[in-house]
């Protein structure tokens, strides 16, 4: 089953926001993955009961605005 279809509007919104960044969009493992300098940064997708956005190595991200 294609769970992305039921979250089409929400996933489109997330993708349109990420498309405005300096990140490069690639397709890996059948999903959109946004990269920077060849390293995976963020991805998103739909599941049965929810959709999600996740960061690769998010623990290393700095939030200067807290």
C-alpha cells in the first residue's frame, strides 16, 4: 500500500519548504532525501497512521536560537 498517497497534501508542503533551502534533493531507498555536501540531512514520508520528517545525525545539529 502507498501510504504517501493519503498524506499527499502534507508531504507536498514539507517538500516545498525543503526545496527552498540550499539542500540538494535526491532519491534514496525510494524516498526523497535532502543532502548537503553529499551527506544525508533530512527526509520525510507517509506511514499508515502518520507522516514524519526526520533528520540524519540530528544530534550534531546546532540550534543557535534555542
